[in-house]
């Protein structure tokens, strides 16, 4: 179904501002100018755009399919680790120990654990190729989501039980990655990246390119989700959300529909994680901790889970608020986040994007005049007849 003209105009306008104007203000406007956008700000906005892609994944699962996943940031982190494995191998002898091995592998004496490969774990060897790492960004989250989703949906697990299971999966993976003997850097993870595809990660041009790539990913993800939800698949998807039993009785295999959308959300989150890592310069297990996935749910709830624009608005707005609050009042951020979620749940059930509709409904309720009652003919009851009046 083609996009409405109004929506196309808004998309074109936002794409022009985000993908052309902002990078242009960074590249061509002098630093002394008030209109200059710093490279730090460009990287910060790029991080927000990656979060917005994750929010779209949560939104299409929760808002359109009725699957509240509390483990979406696991797939985000898996994509980030796949790209981080390549980036950390590209450091080479520029590390602290001047070894071809990453610094943490030298420190933990991996050469004694893996003498046949010179200290490099065998599963790291394919990640020396950028093309393999880029493919792993897709198939690693997809494989985890496919295996978990297959058993969960075949067992008819849904509702709060599905949410608890996804959170348990995330927590288990987080604990696994925190272990130093798991070869992924323990709690420090991967950091100190130097370049990507031969380009210096600290160069302003590279930061702009990564920011533009994040913006294009968000735009492509939105259009793809928009197309999916407007097809027959999207109608069945919303029917599963509203009443899965009716869809089952209609002859549809709901498990297959839910599995497809679960894997799709995992893939887009993994790609977002791969673009996130070179922009922030680090990936560690904290990115897959359960509280991160809970934050993603808050983004979607604040923006509005029953639309595709809502998760984007929520992710950008809440993360901007987080950056401002953690800078000015860092000790109050968790209280603000919790209070925001409670306020939205109680007073803004449709999120920010649902406010116009909510205000319109309130206006109609307060301005509606009571309907005029129809005029009825007054009926006078018959006067009782006295006995002396009778003949």
C-alpha cells in the first residue's frame, strides 16, 4: 500500500534535516559558529538513532503482535559483539602490549590456552573478515531468536510468562558474558577501537558516515515495518494481538507468525547494535542487562506502542532526557524514569503520539450538550367517580 502524501512529505522533511542538514552543519560550518554541530553531538545523535531502531523492534512486537519482550537488548548486544570482534582484531600491534592479540587476551594469557592458534580463540579467526562479521551481525541474533522463539511459541507460552522467559534469557546471557573465561573480555568487553574498513573512527568524516548510516537504517526499518503492518500479514498480526484464539480457530498457525516477527525484530536490533558500537567505542555485557531492555519498553510506552512513530519519538525523547538528567542530576535519573513510566501508564495510555486524539476525546466529552428530551403529552389521571354521581 503506498504511503499517504502527507506522510511522505514528513518523511522527506525529516530525512532532509537529519541526513543532510545536520551533517552539513558539522562538515561545512566553522566551529566558532553558533550553528556548528560538533562531532560529539553527531555521534550522540547516531546513538539515539540506533536506539530508535531497537524501539521499533519492541513496538512491532508489543504494540502490533502483543508480545512484550523484555530481552530485546540481548539481540542488540549480540550484533554489537559481532562487530566488536572484528574491530578489536583490527587494532593489531597498536595496543598497549604491542601484540597482534587484543590486550585483554595478552593479559589473561590466552597464548597458553590456545597455543595452536597463537593465543587467538578459534571462533575469533573468521571475524578477521569484515564481510563475515557483517553477516554475523544478522545471523547470530536471528539464530538465537529462532531457537528461543521456536520452543517458546510451540509451547504456547504467551503473556507475562513470555516476558519473564525473555528476561531470564537475557539475564543468563549477561552472566555468561560477564565471565572472563568466556573469551569476550568479561565485564570490560571490547574497547579502544581504532578504525573501521581502514577509516579512523575518531575522524569527523567517519563519525558523520556512521551517523548517516544509522539514519538510513532507521528510515529503511520504518518503511519496512510500515509495509509489513499494511499487508495481510499485518492484519493477522494485529488479530493475534487482539484475540489469538480466534485466529487459531480460523485456521492460522499463529506460532509461525509470531516466530517470524520475533526473528525480524532481533535482526533489526542486531544491525542497530553493529552501528552503535563504532560510534560509542565500546561494547560490554551491560548493554544486554535486563534493565536496558526494560528501558526500551519505557521508550515505546512513552512514545506510544500502537503506532510506528511512537517508538521512535519515545526513544529519541527519553534518551535525550537521560543525557540531560545524568549530566545535571545523575542521582535522580532512575526516579525520573520510573515516575515517567508510571505517569504515562496512568494518564497517557496512548503515549505522546496519542495525545492529540486523547485531547480531542476529552474536548468532545466536555463540550457535548445533553440531547433534548422529546416532549411528552401530559396525561391527567382519571378522577375517581363518587357514588352520589351515579344514576
